[in-house]
C-alpha cells in the first residue's frame, strides 16, 4: 500500500485527488504528492527498510505507489564508494561517489520511471510515454518492456547514438523530433492533453519526481544513517536536486537519522527543513545551458529560459520547471551553483575515469568539474564529507570523448610493438 | 482568418470543453482580454496581479516561447497559432 492522501498545488495550496494530474487548474502551479506521515512514522524503521529489496522499493513507505507488485528492473541501491584517488587529486580526504550510472538502463532515471510506471499501471494505463533528453527515453522503454505495455518516447533529433540505440533496443515507438528538448516537451504537453497515455514526466510528474528522493535515502543509509556535509548534483530541470533535499529532510523528520530527534513536518511538506539537515547542496550545470545557475548568481527568485548550446545534452533543458524550487534549496542549504565551462565537461569525464575507473556521460563530467572547482575554491574543506552524484553512464555519450582513442597501431610482431612503444614513450629497443 | 488558440486541459472547463478557440487580435495582451470577455476569469489564470504571465504558464506563438519574443506584447496575426502550455518536469 502507499501512504498518500492526495495531491496539492505547491503554489496556491488547492487540493486534488491522487489521479493522473500534474498541474493546478487554477494557477498552473505543479501538484505535489501529500503523504500521511503520521501513519508512516508508525511503521517505518531501519529494520523494515533493510529487510526490503535491494532496489528503490526498500523505501516503499515513502514512495507514492504500491510496492506490492512494482514495475521493477531493480533500479537503485547503487554503490556509494570512497573516492580515494580522485579525493587525493582534489585535496579531499572524505570524498564519496554515488555511482548511479550502473542502474539497469544506465542512469538515475530508472528510479523515477520505476515509480511512475508502477503508478501508471495502478491507474490502468496501457501506454507509457515521455519527452526526453535521452536517459529518460531509455528508462521508459525498458520499464514498458518489463511491464508489458506500449511506449512512445519523444526525443530531440540530435541526441547521441548511445541514447537512441539504448532506447530503441527495448522496442518502443521512438519519435525523433526536429527541435530542442524544450520544443519536444511543449509538443508532449499538448499530446498529453489528447492521448490517453501516461506521460511519465507530464501527467505522472507528481509521482515520477518522488523517485529521486531515493538518491537521498540511499546515501544516508550507506553512510550509516548520516548525511554528508556536501553533495554535488547535476541539474537540468532542477527536480532531482530538490527531491534529494526533500529526502534528507523526510529522514530527519521521521527520526531515521543517527542521533536526530523526529519532528513535525509543519504546514508544508515540500518546504520542511529539519535543523539537523546541514548538508550544503551544490548544483552543477554546463555553461551552455545554465539558467538556474545564472538566476541564483544574480539573486533572482525566478529563472529566465535560455536556448541550450551545450555538449551535455542530458542537461540541456533551457526552461527548467523546478528551477525556482532549486534556487530555494540552494539558498536554504547554503549551497552553491556552478556553471562549468564547456571544455571542462570532457576533462571531468576523463578525470573521473582515470582516477576511479568510472566512465560517466557528459552530465557526470559537468558534476566532477564542478566538484573540482568547489575543492579548489575551498567551498568544500579537506576533511568534510562530500558526495558527488554520478547519474549517467559514459557509454551513452561516446562521441564526447572519442578523442581519447589513440592506439598503438602495430603489426603482429615483437619488432613492430617495440618500435611503436619506443616512438610513443621512448622505451624499449 | 483569426488567431487559433489551443486550450490546455486545465482551462477547458472555462471554454465549455473546447480544446481550441479562434479570436481576432493584434497582440497577445489583446487576445487575453478578448478571451476573458468571452470566458470570464480566463485572464486571471494566465496573468498574475502584476500583469505578468504567471511563472508556470508557457505561451507560444507559432511554437516560439513568447518570453523569447515580446511577452504579452508579442504581436499576433491572422493565421497564427497560440499554445498555452503548463511547465513540466525534466527528462
């Protein structure tokens, strides 16, 4: 069972039933799930969580869909590993990597889509759909295969091959749109009004977005129910950034963090900030699409849309719907927002690969480069506990790093090998 | 010919279920006023107390976000298509 009592407009507070709705029909504000935390607090415990499945569904009490028969390809419970080599390079002694690139469809999107598709099946939909910068397309197609339902995935025409193939292989109807992600999004919003489909990030959005909270829960659980001093997170729409913060605060309010007293959620479940949650939330965007960073840096509460021009296509959302909430989290947590220069995106990918053996996509390159700049500026001190979220897999964006391929090309003889080696590094005969 | 306005689901209760309506107008501001006359309360849904487009409402003229054009002062000509689209989450 799930412990939700309905939906509520985040802007004007109007209440709605728990249906496939995402927008307040008065002010157009986003609808958010309302939980019955009083009942949740009676049942939830560390033991109950740790006896659950090794997937996001171990946190089912805090998700807005029933975990009894979820659409589950085992999203989540990904490794949190201490990054000694990268930490040494950056002067950070307590650095961890949350490696979410090893999810079943190779990005964090499996978390949100597992929740959205479970809820969609609960609602009786027989078709899943999405507007995607690529990773979501892969995940929706994979989950629809698992659920045995149809899927339509809409992507901008210029995505990387790894994402296109990585979605198409599951057998969806793939729709390549001549336009940017924001244009794909607009089209899908109009389609969602006219087709009886579960668009995971449109009419299923209130449920979908909650899946990202598990990125917060898992890090806390893997740190023995403590929170990091700092987290560094890539952002496109800003939704994941706000949900990780929400997840940390839910754990605190429910008394699930080590040494932290439970407390009331107060009047607004979405803005609750438990005083024990002192994690600084750092956001990373690529310079070619950094509308949230710009708004935060200029002290604006609202985000002005931009036209994306970045190598980090999975972060190329010029009109970020959750931008204003992400700015509130930045300010409330004392975090920072970094726009990473485009050339440093690939440098970040290579740095992570060469130090820790983890191959991330361009969004991860953005995040690692932002981490580097936070370490260099002293925003993260050497002994503070920092977690960097790596949310997508490098095999999805091979094009970005194909310049690293520079093999020794030889004939199958010792002489040829030694000659080539000598030419490259000056050793051998 | 007039301007074609696509009505999103949250506003269709105001338009008696119509998913598109046609209006004569020379700019977006005038279009919103005319829609409000025809369907009282329409303007309040799109425009805040400061006369600005609500943050969570995206309006497009022929597919172009009016925030990249002239906002409510964006001109509209006969044959143009106006879409009103709520903001959505990431992908």
